[in-house]
């Protein structure tokens, strides 16, 4: 295009171009024809494009230097066309190649200026100014070459993945994303556990998907993270992030039997890494494939690994949440139903002893029946509370705990009392359920393990934290006793990101619990 512009410019007003010889005009025609021929030759040939890049780049610099200094020397209107080789180097390679190009152009400019300095029309001042402009422009484009290599990723994963089918497997989503962005006719995604040869994955051809298994990986040499290949011509081309072209034989990098099994004899290959696997993304039938696809392939490989890792992370989080829910329900069942049944068994034994002694037990049985009905209501309320996310006033929470204390007193034949320093504020409904279960567990432990007949529960709120104390008059235990920590209470408190401390001595035990009222922990 620039060669054609040169010809048009000098053809329109040849008289204004001083010193334009027939040789220079012939050079313009020859260069223009050569440029058209090379463009046609490499239009769909990425291998030849990369092979001819350096010699054609050198030819561009030489031709533009000759044209500039054969047309009005230091006052030539074509000086700005020195920008083309600089931009070409900055875009095609990197800052080092841009710096080398800039140095060569400055040297050529100064050398050619020195050779024509004897001409009458040569203007030294303008020559020096233009040399300075060329230097400044070179520095700017070198900076551009450095910046484009350290800029952000080409792909916004959240944006490009938004319209993919989330119901598909992560393998299929990652592969369809790559096919969509490159417009490839077919693609394959192959992964194997780290340090293993056999790999498996899937292949998509014209939208049809099928599973694929290979006895060994497609790539035998992990020298390149992304590359273009042509198995029929045994060609392979890559480019390191620094911008250098790397030429190789496809047979030296690929397992040709795996290439044949996939049915893809040319295309783009990119490495895919996940937290547990390593593999390759293979894309074939890409229209207008060029060396620029190597950088895109590197990004696609990273995106595929991110999709698979993110799916694995979400799955692990779901499994973890399910496990925590099962553990929480197990604790709730233990601290409510199991403890109530233990208390009921305790009352039944007392009724049996009373019956053997000839005492009337009808009143005790009625009381036990009432407790069973109330426990049924407690379980129903517990299930309803699990479905609710509302907060509970502290006064209502204290009232519910006092009602529970009365039932526990009758259930365990113990004097259980609840006191609160304040009734202002609110607590999460989930925390209220935890408080009830903690109180059940603490009272049961005091009676069954400490033989207590009195349990005092205290509540206080301070600085968005709830302080709970459970004191009994049981036998107590030594502070170094291994059984001193009630595991059910400890797990429940730790799950709520709280703290628990036991203070015990012969004749009394005090459990001090501290829980957050605000934030994600609550």
C-alpha cells in the first residue's frame, strides 16, 4: 500500500520531487510488485509468513531509506514512512526487535545523510531535527513493545463464558469456548493426571461431541506452551512471549499416531494446566490462521484450565457445605432429640422405681407425656426456624431459653435457671438454635457426668458479642482431665467462630462461651 502511494504521489506531480531518477522510479515499481507477490504468497501460509518476516523486514528498511534519500534528501515528504518498519517490529515481535530496528534505521538515516551531504539541496538543520524525531518515535514504539507484552490477558473469561451452557461438563464448556472464539471446525481437549501418559477428554467436530482416550499424550516434548502445526508438511511454529519465532519439525514435538487418531493434521495446540492435571487443547480448521493465533492459543489454554479449576472449586465448596450441614444436623439431633430421649429414659427409670415401691405414678406418666408433646413442638419449631433467615429479639430469645430451662428442669430433675444482663438487641435465628442446643448439652452433661442438681445459665451482650455462662454444682473435675472438653459444645462453638473455656474445681463447673452476633460468622 505504501509503495502504491509512493507511485501515485510522484506520478501526480513529478516535477516537485527533485532528483527522482529513473532508477528510483524503477525501484518503486519493482518493490510494489514484489510486495503484492509476497502478500499473495503468504496470505494463507503462516509458515512462510514467519519465514519471510525477517528478510522482508530488512528489505522494507533498505527500500524506504533509498526512497527517502533519492527524493529531496533531507526535505523529502516520505520521511514519515520510516514509521512502518518500526510499527511492524513492535507489533510482530517485541521491544528488543523494535530497538534493533530503530537502531538500524537511525544508522541508515545518518549514513545515507552523510553520503548525500555534498548535494546543494541538503539542509543540515532539518536533517538533524528529523533524526531527533526518528529517535523519539523509536523510543515511543520500544515502550509500546514492552507494554504490550506485560498488559492484561486477551480474554475476559466472565464475559466470553456468559452465554455457554452451564449444564455441560467443564471440559465441554472450555472446548466450546475455544471453538467459538477461533471459529474452528473441530477441537479436542485432552487431560491426564500429572506425570501420567494416558489421557482422556472429548472431541467436537462440526458441533458433534464424543469422548476420546489416548494411550499417550499428543505432545511428546513440552518445549512450547502454544504452537501452530502442519503434520503433513512436518512443520511447527511457535513464538515465545519475548517475541521470537521458533521453527521446528512437527514430528519432534508431536506423537503422530495420536494426531492421526484425532483426525487433525493441522491447527493450533495450547497447553492446559489445572491444579491436578496437565493436557492440551487442539483446534483445527481455523479460518485465516496466522502466527497471531499462538498468543490467542496461550490465552485459551489458560482460560480452559481456569474453567475446569473453577468448576472443581465450586464442586468442592458444595460438597463441603453439604458435609457441614450433615454435621450440623447430626449435632442438633444429638443435642436435642438424643438428649431428650436420654432424659426421658432417666424419668422412666425413676417412674419404675416409684412403681416398685407402690407409689402412684399416674401423675409422673402424665408429666412425661406432656414433655413428649412439648418436645414434638420444639422439633417442629426447630425445623421451621431452619427455613427462616430472620433475626430474633433478644428478649424473645431469653424467654424461649427460660421456657426450655423449665422443661429441662422437669426432664432431668434439676433446678435450671436463665438470667440475662440485658434484653436489648437481636440475635440471628441460627444462633438462637445453637444456644438452645448448647444449653441442652450443658445441662445433660452436668447431670449425667457431674451429678449436679442446680444449673445457672447467664447471658450478656457486649460489643456485638454474646457471652454465655453455664455454671453447675456438680462434682467437677481436674483441670488437666482429658475428658474436660465436651466435644459437641466445642464443635458447635468453633463452627460459629466463637470461643469456649472451662473453669472447674471440685464442687462446681463453669463453661464460658463467647459468640459473634454480626458478620458472616454469625
